[in-house]
């Protein structure tokens, strides 16, 4: 993985909420509406552990030195599922509130 900036869960959820709101507003006058289903978000977190050791022996006039290092990397995946609802707690529609469901 590269060195991308960290994105927190709250920031990611806020971005998804904003995009869904934009889609709902854009579909306000459309005849065809979409019901928002579960929104799945998956995050990968990479954890690195590193250890290094060094040994130096000095016996005049000689010096000996040894170095060693060890590292492990692990990736953890976190999956979050959200169900969008409107202010009444009903399934959200990707449009304004429709008077009737599309046929």
C-alpha cells in the first residue's frame, strides 16, 4: 500500500451520505425512482511491526559489528453495511418523496 492520507469512518460515511443526497436531489423530477439498498463500505488497514538489533564488539585494535532486522506486515479488513433511511425511518428513495411507487 502507498502512503495515502488516512480517511476516518465518519469522513467516509459523510461522503457517501453527501453523494446519496445529491443523487436524491438530482432524481427529484424523474419518473423512474430507485430504492436505496444496503450500502457496503470496506476498509483495509495495514499494520507494520519492525524490530532491529545491533551488536558491536570492540577488542583493540579490532572492531566487529553485526546488525539484524525483522519486520512483519498484516492487513486487516473492516466491512461496514449501512441501510439508508429517510427522516421517517423508511427506506430512502433516490429521488424526492414519491406519491406512488413506480410500476
